[in-house]
């Protein structure tokens, strides 16, 4: 297939191919994108993506090999004040981003019996980044190149409907090199601020049991033990270099009540608990130097109830998440670490979906609250309320197919008494398939109001005097585009 989508500012081409013989499980895909965006500061964007996959079968083995590559470069308008017109929609026309990555993945499934198998998998990824934003304090450059590799062994065995076993081990290594933060001087020359080489290793055995008991109760219980080692080489401040390690236990479990036929009016209810972690960023002072830990561990509880009535699916999810204090998060604005206190996040999500013979409609409402666990103050920039409505109709006059979606992200606190403006989006598409001729044509619309990426920055525009704190974001623009999709083999 080949799909071409474009308008007067952007052009996107997607192609994909697979053999006609379904036993030959091969896929080749590519995407090329050029454009300038919809703001006055032209992006001159160039993006190239490619992927290929192949499945080989050798006896009881299914070996999948997958590779993907990407390169992209573009000028970025960046964040601008939402309370005043900004010339050319940017405070610094030099803002730019360039990134590339390539990944090779393999996965071998060894079928021992119908209910028992081994799985051996691994991947290698190389990634580079050079991003140059300006958040009001001058142009900065964040850059790195990173090697990542992972190897996994997984064993599964279904003894009966009551007990299934999953066990394995995961080895992963991440090695960001030349992890740099530079500040531009008045002449535009970048001066190093931080520079680190990191090596992070994960050694992680895990196991889980899954099954159904008493015909009405499904359980899943798992445990993962992570041994994390971090070697931080500070190239500018050698005294801040360190080597640390941590051991983290991550239990997880879910119990699901499946109502019997005699009480089918009851909903399906599941209760879940889980614990995970992330590794702190050690640049510019470290938790290790301060005597803390290199990891932060959130915990989550979730209750989900679902029920289908008159071909309409209802789903309600309630969650309670506690987050740990994080001493080494890096601010993109200044490159300085921020102390994010321990917090509590609570949210409710209600979803309704109804399928028609020739379409469907789905509605979603989500409400959240995030606060510091000690002070009770609202966590800045955390979403508070989301509405989403999605509808599809697959049979209209003149053989048309239509899809539409409306989403509203409500106001959210940004800190220091500031509140973000809501974002409202409508996406629509009308498609006319020509299956006998092997192509589709379509019109796509995007109607939006508001700003993306809203946050607080201290800056001033020309003629405003001294910088002051204000809400910034990037303007969201409406557009209409056309698409043409050609299928090499007619459907």
C-alpha cells in the first residue's frame, strides 16, 4: 500500500509491502515527511523512517527479526507567551532539534508442547539527540548518543486452567555517552555546563502465576527483583562521579471477580496493586552525593468494574498512586535538578462504548487530582479533567466512511497561582473507498483552540522590559488535509 497525505504546508508519504503468500511473513515499510508546520516560524522539517520484519519457522521455533531506523531534523518555534502576540511565533529562531536512532530486535519462540514454551529475545538500539531550545534564559543545547542492549529469557507453562507459570530473567544495559548540557554565550558559542558518561545495568529475574479458581475468580500474581547499578562519570566535575547500586522489589497482583451465569446482572470487578521504579538522573549534584537513593518507587492501586448492557459496554476505573520524592529530576528549562516531593495521584475514568451494525460511538470522561503528600498543594501541570467522544460510521450514502473525535483537556494548575487554558480539539475524516480500483481518497480536518505544552517561564518580549513569570505554550492551529491511499493488491 501507499498513502499520500498533504496540504499547503506539509506532505507525508507512507508505504508498506508484504508478500501475497500469507505463509511468507515479511513486511517492509517506509515513511517520508516534509513540512513547515502551521506557525509563522517555518520548521523546514525532514523525517525519514523505515522498518522491516521477517518471521522464520524452523521446526518448533518461530524466529522473528525486526529492524527500524529513523532520522529527523527540524527548526522548533518553541514555547511563547500565551498572553501577548509574539513576532514570527518564536522567541528565538535558532531553536532546532535533530535526532536519529536505529534498532534491531530478535525474538525466538520455542514451542516445547502445546502449553509449554521458551522465549529468547533481545535488542540493540543506538540513539543520538541534539536539541537546542530557549526557555527565556538564552539558547541551550542538550545532546547525547546512547547505546542500549537487552537480552531476555522467558518460560511459560500452563499446568491447568487453575495454574499457569511465567518465569524469566531480563538483562539490560543503557550507556548514554557525552550527555551534555551547554549554554550559548552572547556570541552564540556553546559553553559546557554539564557533561556525563553514564552506564546503567539492570539484572532482573521475575515470575508470575495466573489462573482461574472456583469458576468466578481469576488471579494474577507476580514478583520482579531488579538489581540496578549506575556508574556516573562526571567529565567536568570529577569529584561528583560515583558508582552506586540498588535492589528493588516490585510485587504486582490482580484479582478479578467473574460473575456466574446466575448473577450475570453483576459487573466484572478487578482489583490491582503494583509497584515499579525509575532511575533518577544524576547530573548536577546527585542523590548519591546527598546520601539518597538512585531510584524512586511509585505504588498504585486500581479498581475496575465493567459491564455490557444492551450491546453497550460500560467501564469504570478508579486509581490511587503514591509517588516517591525525586531529588534528581532535570528541568529542561535550566538544567538544574528539581526536588519533587512525594505525592498522591487519584483519578477516575468512565468509558461507554456502543457498537452499531455499521459503526460505533465511544465516550470517555476522566477526572484526576494530584497533590504533594506533605503540603497538600496541587502538583503543577498534572491534567485534571478530560472529555473525549469518538464516533465512526462505515456505511454512508455514496459509499462514504466517516470518523470524528472531540476531546477537551480542562484547566489545570501550573503553580504560583497560574492556571492553564483548556485545549479543545476536533478531528474528522471522510473517506471514499474504491475497492475495485485499489485506492481510497479522503479529507481530514483538525479544528483546535488552545495551547500545547503549557508551563511557566520567566521571560519578556521585545519592549516589555524585565523578564517576568508567565504562562507559555505553543499555539495549536487548525488545518484541512487530503489523503490518497493506493493498494498494490486490490482488496
